C-alpha cells in the first residue's frame, strides 16, 4: 500500500517513518473560533433550474430621405443563457447552490439590423465528484474531473427579425419570431467525493475530537452517541502547498448498509474518498470487533473498498489501558496503526505525516496511470 517506507514500532506502539521525505503540516496561524461549527457539510441539494428565454425578433423598415423603400431591417433576438454546473476545486460542498436558479434572457432585436445580445450563462460551481440526478432519481451526469461541465437547462433561441424573412416573392415581410422559452427542469445533486480522507468509526470513538485536533473544523463534541448528525470537513495544509481534506463521517453501527442508524446516507461518501481512516476507541476490550464490523459494513455497501489506502487510528491513548491495547493492535492487525490521543494531541504529528504519505502515493499512482 505504501511505497519505500520503513516503519518501526516506537514506545507508543506507533509508527516512525525514515526513508521517505514528507512535507510537514503547517502551523495554524489563525485561532479557532469559540463554540461549535454553525455550518455543516451540505452534500445533497434539490433545485429547480430555468434557462433564459430568447429575445424577440424585431419588425422594422429602414427609412432614408433618399430611398423610402430601403427595405426591412429588423434584427434577431439574442439567445437566452444556459444554466451550467461546473466541477471546481474552489468549493467543497453544495452550500453555495441556491434552490431555484434562472438564467438571464436574451435581448430583443432592434432596427438597423441590430441583433440582440446573447445572455451570459449562469454557471454554478459544484465540488469535483458531484452526481447529478433528475427528479426521478436517474443519474444524468457525473462531474468527476476538474472543469467538467453539465448543461442543466438550455436557454431559448432568439427569434428572427423580419429581415430574415426577405425572399424573392416577399420583399417587405411584416413578420418576426418570438424568442423561445428556456428549459425548466428539476435536479437532485449530491456530492460523492467530499474529501481525500474519511474518518470512519463507531459513535463516541473520538472522530470529531480528532478532526478538531488536526484542523480548524469545529464539529460538536459531546459524551453521547450520534453527536455528529451531518458530516464535517477539515482542511490540513502542508509546507509543499498541498491541502488534504478530511471528513468526519457520522458514526456507523452494525447493519448500516441496511440503512440502520444514519445508514447509507453517509456510507456513500466513502466510495470516492482517497483513503479510509478507522478511528477506534482503544480503551475498549472489543476494539478488534469494532474494526471487523466497520470493514464488513463497507464490504456490503461496495466491494472495492479494499483497494483503497487504509489506516487505523488507535484513539484515547491518554488512558493507560488504551495505550496497552494500541500496542496489541500493532501486533495483530495487518493495517498500519497510529496510536494518538485526540484529547491531548499526543502523536498527532505522526498521524498527519501518515496522511500526507497516503495522499502523495495515491497521486503518484494516478499520474502513472
């Protein structure tokens, strides 16, 4: 899974890396705001889109002092604007997407053969990895690449002016066209690729506390299960100008793939995460069972999860029993294990280093392909 990396157990049962130079995470200069985050990750949006109407054609006849029969000079109307979804790395969720969108109308034609101006397209930036469905739920588009566009609603064509209708038999037409109306459609858009790394674990495993420790995100933290009801996103910046997005996914329970608990509403986000990080409460005796259940739920939801880079975080090593269990995890698990304390910040630097290695190795493999 990881290339050219030598790992040895340290006194915590964790991981040290020697042979690969890795960019260090940057210190957060901006202080965190007090309190919990008001905004959470918006991953689904239903909206109505209307294309702009085309401008009307013009009926006009040129009047010249020296030629009273100069002929028709009505111009065509301009085309209405399209409504377009564009995949962009500038946005991370659908919070900026309105529930109703209408593009501008084209301008009407005028005399002297002046055509109306075409309306500008209404471009809505959505995150890379956005799935577009129609009102019936059928997938219409998949914006999986930066810059990829999807025309959600076409604008109407501009109407022809009376100059267009000149013919051998009709030299002075007194007719023109109205501009066509734009399309009016409804869509459901959802983000499937919300982050590079997804934090997966049981309720109260410490995912939200861990996200607070490694980023400026402020998800709610409380000592009861299902504190996180919506996913939260944190950004980690490194000295090589790379940014890694980490998502705190709501807690999974047995039979989540059958839509129990928060169910498949958030399991779908794991499909396109670059890597999966299992956050395990190392203070519990059944930590191994928790990991097996999490992997089972992912396997039932989609089969290719085993091809992703995976990492185990043994959390809560500030508890003596958890520290012992973390060392045992390293011996029995096939996956790399990083013991941390999200509460005290112990060994967080090693975790950030591991995340950067996963990110770099996955990007290298994509470039080779």
